[in-house]
């Protein structure tokens, strides 16, 4: 039986022989079997959860091991999708959790295991390829090649301080590189990773605090697309708001880039809510679009995004992009106990059939679950579990690629 783990007040992690590991799906706690677990992946981080006492199983019953023994979780690298949240009780004075994708952890066969599935494999995003010893020197080299470009300086900070992989790819001269543009947003996402109100949990990175010029954007785009293997440039990074609000910058920059080179893919990561801006960017030469969606049901969608746009406008943006030959992915924010509710699954299948998206990219939602649950509609039926959800998604949508990573398509 997989064994529960806990942390002491100093954050040191221990196993608890004789006590079974427990995970959570929505509001339901489940004893974790060995079949529900995989070995802790390379690149995962273990963390303890202050103010939250670990739940364990003994003699088939679930309860807290001791109030002072803190729950432990893992944050997974991209390519892995969690199936269970950590199970715990919350003290009245517990602080809000930072914005990470918390996953249940156990000890099994002498090592840590997690409640997750491997859902994609892309060696380009393996952790050993990033944060290498020579990164700082590569950053300085690109600064010399693109002198005075504020975007390069911003991406240098993203690379060295926030360890952003898409920012680092610009300096490694390879694959997908991010180009943040917009400080503004048309949503107020509960789990925004670059802007949070002061009374909430701290954001794990800072939002861009300037508006780059068309020439600055074009210079970075041309530099990367003309020099990198399998190059992609992406608007819409974690350090910015909604990129389509900056269509007056991005669209002319895309035209300048495409006047210089037809090499590579130009992508946008968007919430899909500002259709007019997205139309302008699509018409300028966009190649792919990834749309962030937590639910295909309007009430659930709005509860998380708290947006100035509707889910119907997201549909219209996708329809326009598809009509112009853009490769469209859904960035599905996934939380065990939410997406796998029967009513959510039914809505997802209808949404995917209607929009004819090309891919579903799974993303473990970075949030303290206790902040989100009270804001969501009450479930109509118990959640089926992430494994069952993904099985049905693949069965019902065989033409849609399901994974985690953006692909270099054509170009």
C-alpha cells in the first residue's frame, strides 16, 4: 500500500509507515492505490502546505494523522497531468497557497510517487535543457546583437529570475520563444500568475510594465524566426495580460516579420475574448492560436475568468481563426473534480465538436483549490476522475490531438 507522507514545521518531509496515502478529487477523498500513482518525475518540486494537516488512511478509514503534521504536495513538470489533489484539513488561520498545481504525493517502494499520468513526451521541454550554466552568457550575447531592445532586457529577467523556458529559448536560439507585449487584460482570472491583488497570494512572476514598440517586437521575431531550428514565436506569456488587446502593436509587427521571412510559426496564447483584435492579428499572418479555457459552460467559465467577454465570443474567435486556416488548440485548465464532472464533460465534447479545434493541451491549473471551489456552480453529479475524463475525451474526439505541448506544425 502506498504510504502517506507529511512535513514538520521546518518543512522536512517524512513518510508515515502504517498509514495509507490519500488524494482528493473535488470534495471527495480517496485512498490511493499503487495503480493510481507514478514515480515522481524528474523536474517535479515537492512542497509542504502550511496550515493544512495531512489526511491519511488506516483500516480503510480516512482522517488526519495529527494537526501538527503538514500536508505535502508536488508541482509537476509539463507533460504530466495530475489525477488527484493533496488531501488535508485546513486550519482557520491557514494562509492562502501560492499559485502552483498541487498534486497528491505518496511514498512507495522506497521513493516518492505522485497521483498523475504522463500525457505527453517532448524532449525539447525536458528540464535538463534549461537553466544551464552558460545561460547568463547567452543572454548577454543576445543583448549585444539586439542592443537597446527593451523586450530583450525583459526576457533576460524572465529567463534568469523567473526561469521561464519560452523566454530562455530566445537566448538558446531554438524552438518556441515568447514575446510578451500587453500589460492590460480583459479578464481578472482567479489564478492569474502575473497579477494578484495585494491581499491575495503573491504572483510567481511580475507582469511586463511597458508597451514595446512595433519595431522592438518585429526585431525579436525576425531574429528568432530566421536563426532558430523549428522556430515559433508566441504572443501571450505568463508575464503579460491578454495579447489581443495589443493588436495595434502585434498585427503590424507580424506584417513586418512576414515581409522579412516566411520561416517558422507565429502563435498567440489568448483567452479568445477580444474577437476584433484577434481578427486583425489573424489577418496579419498568424499561424497558430492557443485559447485558454477552464470550462465549456458559461457559468463555470465566468466564475474563474471574471471576464469582460463571454464564452460565445471565444467561440466566434475560434471560428474566425479556423476559417482562415489557423491551427487552433485549447489550453484546457484542468482541476481534478471540476473538468471530470459529467456535466462539464458533456459541455466539453459539444464545444470541441462545434469549434473543430485541432488539439487539446492539458494544463494543471495553478491555484489554491479552496479559493476556487466556493465560486463554482454546485456539481450536478460526482466527478468521474481525470483518467475516465481523458479516456472519454480521446474516444469521442479521435481526430483531436490530446497532449501538453505546442507542436511545430508546417512552417
